C-alpha cells in the first residue's frame, strides 16, 4: 500500500471526484485533507477509507477520470509483481 500511495495524486480532482460519487463521506474527505506534509500521506489516508469492492471500483474509475491511468495499470497489473 505504501508503494501505491507514492503513485497516486490526490490533490488535483481525485478527492473531489470521490466525494461527489459518495465514495468518501464529508468527514473522510476533511480528514484526508487535514493530512499535512507530502501527498503520499493523503493518499495513504485515502486508501485506508476504501473498504468495499464497490468503493474500489469507483476509485479505479476516479483515477481514470483524473488522468491517472498509470495508477490503474499498476493496480490491475499486480504492481508489476508476477502472480
């Protein structure tokens, strides 16, 4: 999860998209935004909020919608690891 958080860019539309799609609650959104420091801390907080398969599917869609297809590829291709 730490490696994945390095690739996600939460600050340019992703969090807002997830909020609008009700993947994140307002309190989760605010909590993620309150993470100070580098973006990967906000990304880690975001990943910790994803609990259901539906949320994960919507997360992948949100990544696509915010031009982060490289992250979708990383996730769906098992992070470059052989199965």
